[in-house]
C-alpha cells in the first residue's frame, strides 16, 4: 500500500515538472524561434539611411562623377584616373624602377594626405566644377592660453579678535581696513603696519557685514542681532539705525553712485535703504531661503543676490522686482563678486564657481576643482580671482581661462585646532596687490605676490585636452 502511494506521488510530481517545462518552452519559443521575417524594403531603407549619414559627401561625389560620365562618355578626365591608367593612356608605361616624365598639360597628382582626421569641404579654386570637393585636415578647437600670474605668499598674520573673523572692508584711500568678528567688535587696522587703530563696540551679536562709503566718512555694519548701523568715522559713533530685518543680517553692499544701501539676511529678503533718511525703499522678495550674499554695481543689474535656495537673482532697482533668476547651481550660493573692469560677475557654491555676463546673466564657464564650501570670492584688476572655503583653502584662478594656478592653505595659529581652518571673507586692497583674509582661527592674514617668482620658476601647467567646460 505505501509503495503504490509513493508511485502515485512520484508520478504526479513528474507530471507537474514536465508541464512546467512545456510552459517555459512555449513562453520563450516566440523570442528564440518565432522571429518575424525580415522585410527587404525596410532593411534597404535602413542601409540607405546609414550610408547617407556616414558617407553622404562621398556618395555625392560618386553621383556627380556618374552624371558627368553619362553626359560625356567619350571625354575622359585625366585627373580622375589613377597614375597607371594615365601612363597607359599616354603610351608611356615605364618600368617600376623609373618614374615617367610628366606628359601632357595635366599637372602632377597631389600627394596623399597624412592619415588624420579629414573633413570634406568644397574646393575654392575658380577652375573647380560645381560639386567638386577636396580633403583638408580638420583642426582641433583651440583654447586660449592663460595669462601668467605670480604666486601669492603669506606676508603677515594679525591677531586681536576673540572670535571668528567674519567680514572685512578696505577704505577707499587704501590706508586702513575694518574687520568684524563673532566677538561683536569692529576693529580698524592700519594696512601698512598691521597695527590696531580703533575698536568699535555696539553690536550685541556677531558682525557679519561691513562697507566703507567712498563719498562719505561713513562705515556701515550689520550683524546677527538684526541691526544695520551707520558709523560716523569723524566721531566714531553710530549716527543711524536701519530697522526692518526680521532675522539675522548676513551681508550688505553700497551702491557705487547713489546713496543707497542694500542688506540681506536670514529672513529671505534683501532690503534697499535710503542712506540719509533711513527709509526702507524696497523689500526685494522672491528667494525661498537665506540670502547669503549681495553685491551692487552702477549698471544693470544694479543688485545681485545669492541664496541658500540654490539660485541667483538679478534685480531692477527702480521697480524693486526680480528681472532674472539663475538656477544653474545645485547647492547654496554663498559668495558673489563683481569684476572691477569687465561687465561680468562670479558666484561660488559647493558644486563649483560660475562666471556670468551682465546684464542678462548669460552663463560663461565653470571653474571646477575647489571641492569645498566656498564662502567668499574676490577679483582684482589683473584678472586674478580668489576663492576661500570652509576647510581653510585658498584657490587662485585666471579669470579669462578659468585656470587654477595656485592652491594655498595657511596653517592655523597656535592655540587653535586644525579644524578651525575656515576662510570666511577675502578682499583685495584698492591696488589689488595685497589680499586680506578673515579666518576661523581668529586671525587676519595678508598675502602678497612673490616678487622673486618668474615664469621659468613657476611655469603654467596648462593642459587644455583635459579641460571640460560643462555648459550648464
């Protein structure tokens, strides 16, 4: 009895296996053996399209020669014949060891071009017939060679702040500069000697933005206490407050030609103030996150903002509205800088640094390689752009070509940790020959060009074949 049950179960299992195999066979049969027949017309059309795509100019020459031969079957163009056929036609077939003299009015055949990339272009000789073409080498696109810039070196380290140094501004006469820090103090330093001249107290939180007016004895400051202050440098006192920001104020900029001040901050707005009356002329709204940087220029767009919402906005100052939004960056835009002579500006983000052309914000090129959170940018008249990052690195770029000609990382000062190696602000002095940086190790560093460097000691390592300009 048990044996018959085992036989029945074994038989049923085998039956299921065979049925499964049959189903599998039927399922894949259509893919393996049941392919539709090849249609000759479609296959011919496919071959014609491929031939036209790859050999279009050559096929045009073949058709032209056939039409010419059909129109004049008795006329033979000697230029279209191989050398041996020309020799046979002239009756001067020579031995393979001697070259025949040129016979007839036909010039010798041109030499065979070298094996390289060729392009078919129409012949420009007046005797060329319609449709005749010639082969010329295709030249690779050339990129401009970068201008040589002298490398920069650390010249002076200034200490005196008790917190991170967050902002810097240079006086128009190039005699002194001011710095603001997390210690809530604004300090004014002599640019030539690095000596402390004055300390201004009044903010109750970190000072995040500074600007010196070129037409008035005024210093403007803003900070995380939501306050925007105007300091009279003749009396070293605050003479005006600009109230309106709802949260921390992260940056400010002065208009170069009119008495207007623009501030930005964590409330996702940029505010335009009348410098004298303290009136809030415009509130520029449109960003959806913190505005980290703002710059002004005399021509349109007169105000440019960069935000943590990954966008850059160009503003019409008269209407108080955004004229253009640039969405190319994929991460927070923390730094903006306007070129002092060209009608261009740059933006810095952790993904890369981008160059733009005014007034429409046309994208020009990417400057890749500074793989860090870029906090600040500065450009001088010699075409040198500097980017400073959270990891303490300074990258020096040639503006025209985007060539990174130097990388620096200054050591942190005694008493600071290696992790406190951030650069929060950079600026050139009015001559463009000295660079001032504000660092996380509570110091101010001044860099200058190396006078002993030459193009032979520091050559340009320019390899355009590996340069990739990503056009977005």
